[in-house]
């Protein structure tokens, strides 16, 4: 008896079955050679240019003299007393980069634990069922961690560069500038010998702390929104989603704390922290979209990293889940 042909049967990659997502090989065939798209040689250029830009930004932040604005001794906007910092410069870097990586780590810890209990239907792309373990770690876990790490690094570095250049060009005086400068009442020349603090006093706009933490933790926020499906307004059930929104606000609250602390300690004007935070969040989303699809992407693809292998305009994320 002739076996009927199924012309309408969906096509799968070699090694996939109708019960297996595209990402995972079938147990009927040996797994294909492990490809590591996140180790593509072009990524070396990404890291190279990112670190070169970071080094150049550090130079700009430390060496060139900013624009010197004229000031008056009776200007109340720059007559605030000096105070200590609750969030140091080093701590702001740790919060921006380390905080984002902590979020990614915690997300994968929860994913692995949840996947072992069955997981959600929308999480098909990250499941290990029927997959070669080494290939799964390379193509799913490490790929996602790499994309998140590089995206965060690019976001923070690009923000740092733009903010530093703006500081040098604008030269806005900090609220505690007179206390730093200790100007002569006649010549208005600074009498303080701490030239480093005087230089920093000319670099108020925009806030480096607020922009830096917003760039790093902003990326973490977009990552959480996609991972928890908060931005997907598709046919999923609406109940039990408020806790996900609350979790996504944690990075935002951290950025808010840093921004408010800069105001409380007379380090910045409110415009400085507002513009800095807005700039950081904007760049963080742009960098997030470099490596991930839209946070509104449906079919469980919102948090799936792009493959960059030419599979449509969105890389691997343009693939749809096969019908099972």
C-alpha cells in the first residue's frame, strides 16, 4: 500500500521532530556540530571598539578642562554646602554592570528551576527536553548570558561617552561649586588648591551617576520585562501578572535612589539627574534591541536572544515556534 504524502506538513530543521522545538536536536539523529554564534569573530570587533571607546571616555573624564562658565557670588543655585557621597563613583559602576549581571544570573537560576518542573508553554525555546546538554548550554544559556553582558557593556560605555562629552561642552556648575572653589570676592579666582574638585565642579550636567546606573540597570529592566512577559499583550491569561510588574520595577527603584541621593548631597541639579537618567534608559533600550527582539514580541520570543545568522530581519528571533 502506497504511503500517502503530506505536502502540508510543516518543515523542521534536520534533526527536529514535530514534538521537539527547532532549537533542539532529535534523539533519532546525532546532534549537529555545535555552533557558537555568540563567539563569531565579529564580536571581537564589538568588544574591541567598546573597550577603546571606554578608554577614550575615561581619558575625557579625567584630563581635558571643561568649559568655564561665568558665575556670581550671590547665585543661590551654586551656593549649597558640600556633603559626602552615599553612592561613590566606583559603586555606581558596580551597580550598573554588576547589578545587570546579577539580574541575568537570577533569571537563569529561576528558569532552570522552573524548567525542571515543566515550565510554561511560552518558554519553549529555552527548554532542554531532548537536547544535547553541551549544545543546549552553548546555544541557549551561554548565548543569552553573552548577549546580555555585551549589551549592558555597550549601553554603559556609550552612555558614559555621550555624558562625558556633554559635561565638557556644557560646563554647568554644581550646586556646591562655591564651596569647592572658595573664590576670591574681588577677582572671583578659585583659592582652593584642590584642582580636581574644582574641575568636577564644572561638570554637573548631565549626571554621570544617574545616567550610568540607568544604562546598566535599564538594560536589566528590559531584560526582566521580556523574560517575565510583562510587555506581551497577546492572548496570555491576565491573572497573576502584577507580581511580575513589581519585580521589573526593582532596577528602576535602584536608579531612582541613586538619582535622589545626588540631589540630597548637593552634587547635581534636578535637571542633571533627570536628563541623565532619561539618556541612560533610552540608550539601554537601543542596545537591548541590538541583541534581543522587541519586548512586545509574542509566541514566547520576547526574551530569546537574536542569532545573527541571517534568518530574517530579527535573526533567530524571526523564527516562529513550530506547531506541535
